[in-house]
C-alpha cells in the first residue's frame, strides 16, 4: 500500500479529485486529503479502519490501472486525516485487518 497526505489542497487538486471520485457530490475544500493506493481488498479494509478511527469522508477515486489497484481519498481536518492514515499504516504493518 502507498499512502500520502496533502495539506491545504489546491484548487486544481480538488477539481481533479471531484472529477474522478465515484459519488457525484462536489466536496468543499478540506483541510487535508489522505491518498491511499493498493489492491481492492486492502482498500476495503483501509476504508473500514479509517471510518472507525476518526470522523473523515472517504471516496474511491476512479482510474485505469492494469494491476487492479485503486485509490482512496480521505477528506477531513488535518488531525483526522493524519490519524486515519497512521491507523491504516499500523494495521497493515501488524497485519491486523
């Protein structure tokens, strides 16, 4: 799994994510965005971990990748996004899915 955090995302970053996310609801600019990419099974588990850890909004981001990897975007305040990403990484490291 690959994880990144964008703090204070730019206007164009939000435009790209709003175009590529699965739901049609346009999201307001969050304080931070966590990006997590991996296999489908990992992303479903990561979504569950993030939802249970803190109050964040999670969207799957459409793309075309031959390795069947997908991207999650975790939207929220900076502390919540950081906490969600840290918990995902901890669970992956310890194989605690």
